C-alpha cells in the first residue's frame, strides 16, 4: 500500500521540507529532480510528493506556472450510432443506414494545477446540446488544452458538436497531444494510456465493464442508464487525473506549444512553459537549420523543460549580461 501523508513522521516532513527549500535556494537543483528523489525514497509517485508538499505549505511548480496561463486538461466519452444492416460480418455501412448521430456522452476536465475535476454529461433524452453549451465557455477560455490523442479525436469532436448547434468554439486553441508526443519521442511497446501510466509510475487508468457500459447507457432501462452513466463519468474523471500526471512527468522532454513568458509581457529570454528567467544553455548545445539559422538548446532550471531559442535572442541577452558585468 502506498504511503499516505498521515503516515509521514515529523522526521519525514522535515526531510521533505528541507529538500524543497534547498532546491529553491540553489538554482542548480531542479525541483523535478527533487520530486523524483523523494518519490523513489518513499516509494510513491511524484504526484503524491507534490500533494505532500502542498499539505506542508510548500510552493509547487504546477500552480506557479499555470497562472494566469490557463491550461485545460480534458477528455470525452462518445456514443455509438445504431445502424440497419442486412447481415453480420464485414460490411460497408452507408450513412443512410444510421438511425442516430454520434454524440458526446460526457466531458471531464480540470485546470492544470487545480485540484477539482469537473464533469458534464448528456441529458436524459441523450442530447449533448446542454453539455456543449456548458463546456464551451470553459474550453474557449483555455490558452492550451491537454489530452491523450486529442488532436485526432477529442478536439475534432468538440468542433463538430459545436458546429452542430452553431456555437462559437476556438478552433485555433493550442493543443498538446500526449499520445502524439509519446510516439514522436519514445519507443514503447504500447502507446495506450493504460500502458504509459504503468510504465511511468503514475496513477493507473481506471478499468470499466467494456461495451456493456455503452449498452446500458444507450439502451438500458432508466435505472440502468443512470447507474452506468455515473460509472462512465467516474471512469472519465479518472482519465483526467492520469492525463495530468503523465503531462507533469513528461513535459520536460516534450517542449511547449506557446510562450508563456511573452504572454506575460516578458522578454523572449524566458521559459516558454513557466515564464521564468531561471534558464541556461543545455550543455552548450545548438542546432543549425537548413536555412543556416542557429537555434540554441535551452533548459529551465525550475521545471526542467527543454526548448529552443533564436540565437539573436540568446546573444542579445548575453550582451546585456556582459555589459552589466
């Protein structure tokens, strides 16, 4: 059984506090590395370590890098559409054979760094219009959305159902697709969320009863529909927890989708992810594009995120530094 906060002794709490404070005072120590060391020492996930730190009143990097930058973690569950067919087995199904539309059953979401996970669901008539009207004001606020295979699936579903009801939707929102990033950067035997969660030691994706859940939600009695919809929402909420943890664990390798420093009115010589200026060259590395443009390889000392910076921005900052010296 995983160690809980109440199991920590005064000595444990003191050790954790000192480790965090040392990282804050020494800019050569990455907070992510401190969290990793503590997770290994106590045999828990890094998320658990961050929760302990929050309970101890320590500043967490998650919250500090998400305000006022609004990052939405979200996931959807969708319905099947019944169709009239002449036989079983492999067969082409024309859209004229469909007897209903594909719809969104539930959406779960949370703001990165906040504790509460929210959920909205379709109504008793299996309409997702109210669901969309409730969720879109949240979605449209986001500076970036995070999901698992959301570029090809969730985002397109949101756009489609918004268009169905002629609702305004931000089709240009910055999107961070963890599935796509995993396939781009890593070689894993499986890229399913369940395997990735197990591989990186975060909260495991919840299991459900399979296709029976959809059968009961769409075609069961009123009591069965209510019961299994509640189960689906619970499953949906669990995906949000897992998705956020994967992102927090892996973001240092995956780069960024926008520049928070610039969004906050700061210079380009800041971390695109958190907006901080505690940055340095990554082992003096740089790349040169086919057009001959030099890009510096940088890393943020606070959250470990790696990113590229234009050489002109890098040199301009170095010139200021040397002048001041």
